[in-house]
C-alpha cells in the first residue's frame, strides 16, 4: 500500500495518482458491484429456501413431523381461508388439496395432529414456486445486467484510454522513441510518407 510508505519514499506524482485512483475507482465500479450484489442476494435467497426444504425432508426421514394448529384469534374457517391462499401455488404444483375447515378442526387444539408429510410437500412446492424459481430468474437477469455493465465499462475504459494515449503514441512514434513490433513502422518511416 503506497499510503503506508514514508512520504519521502513515494514520489508526489505517484502519490497523487494513487489517491485519485482510490477516489475514482469505487465510483466507476459501483454499478457493476450493485449488479453483482443483486445477483448474489437472489442466489442466497434461493439457496436459503432450498436449504429449508432440504432440512425439512432430511429431518423428516429420521423423525416424524406432526401437523396440528391452535390460535387465540383464528378459528378453523379463518385458518382454512388463509392456508388456501398461502399454499395455493404448492397445491397447484403437487395436486395435493389444501385441507378444509372440517379437517383443520379435527387436527386443532387438543388433538395429537396428523402426519405432516402432505403439509411438508405443500410448503416445499410453495417455496419452490414463490421463492426459488423467481429468485433464480432474477439472478439470471442480474447476471445478464452485470455482463452488459462489465462490457460497457470495459469498452468505456478502453476507448477512453486509447483516446488519451493516442497523441502520446503519435509523438513517440514520430520521434522514433518507441520501436514498433516486427514488420511495423520503424523510426524514420514517417518521413518517407
């Protein structure tokens, strides 16, 4: 790190260049970093939901989940309405019907509940359709936007560098200070043209 060196060890032009780079670089790459962060956040959300599903199924292999419910404020009809909305995507995907109010009353407070396998399937399918698939699609869009941003930034930096350096290259080539690659113009060739 140039800033950690003693002041006398760093030439002032280099110190100024490093300071300008340190100030300009975060501003130049912020749009690219934002796209990368969006992609990573979408992927993390999808992986988190997939991990929750995997945890339910793996734990369900060794232990029995029981489904029961109780509420201070809701009755079986209210819970049935709520579950029909929340679990509708999972029901559509799996074909498992969301239980009605009578079924929910039977597994309500005071009952031993029932085996939760159908409920786990409904929740897993709902998470798949509502969280995992949309987040993967959004991650794909973020990846494409990241690629476009990276191509734009690379092109902008390259074109800008070429424009700024072109007069320097011409001056150096004109004065014969920079030998060209084999087969390229040699010093003195400019005078012949």
